C-alpha cells in the first residue's frame, strides 16, 4: 500500500487531522494496549502535545479532495525542551543526564491502525513508517532519536535493521517492561539502503 506520509509541526495540521490522530492514539494505547493514559472525549492527549511538536501522519490515498484514512502517527520533540524520557520516565536514565542536543529528538506516541489483524513482526505499514522517520532525520540534521519502548519492540526494531543503543537496563513500568533507546540515524540508513538494494 502506497501511503501518504506527512511530517510537520502541529500548527501546520488541520484540526480534523489532529482529532483523528488523538482518537487513533486513544484506540491504540487505552483500547488495544490497556495503558493508563488520559483520554478526554475519546482523544488521548497529554501536556507534550501543547509544546508544538512535530507529527508524522500516515494516510491511505484519498479520492479527489477527500483525505484518506489515517493509518498511523508518531510524535517528534526536540530534546532541548521538555520531553517524555526526561520528564516522565527519567528512572530509565538510571541517574545519568537526559540527552539535550539540537541533533537529538525524541520519538513517542507511535500508533498504527492494524484493522484488527495481529501477527508476529512488523507490518508493511510499520516498516514504511520506520523508513520515513529515519529518512526525515537524515534530511533534517537529526543524528539520533531517543525513545522509550518495550523490550519486545526493541527486539523487533533490531531485526528490522534499526541500529539502537540502550541508555540503561529495562525496568517494569505499569504493565510493560520498558527501556530507553537511542536510534542512530546514519547507521540505520545504511542498513535499510543495503536491504533495498538486495531486494
């Protein structure tokens, strides 16, 4: 499926786009994963969304002027201000200082509409989103992403060719075993590019 992928600052999206994104996040994080996240009027939204983050939104192609269905989203925040690892999950840093660098951005709130299907490994949509977010970092001078994820997703990222580095050992947070990771842009670009050449 050829998806329409848009990465831009929050202020550049229409209110309808934002409503769909926050609704998808509620469906995924509270509904499917069972996380304890704040949901208001069917939307999952937190204080970091008030900081004018960038978002990636992935849509199916629409017909005419009509936008296609939102299939996935991601949030990007620079580490020079507040962000989730530093201000909400600092225990995963194990006492070391939080990253604070214009070339390091945080990835958070990744959500994919699965349509009810479940299988082992990453879907084609997830792989497409990873390629897009890595390409965006490469093109915009981002050297590393930092993210909080589960150890299960960490294993899948590595199998998918994403070059990661732990900031510390995992900890149980809520119902998940969580870990803070760096994602190295250029080494990952090389792996994904080599795989495309080989396919």
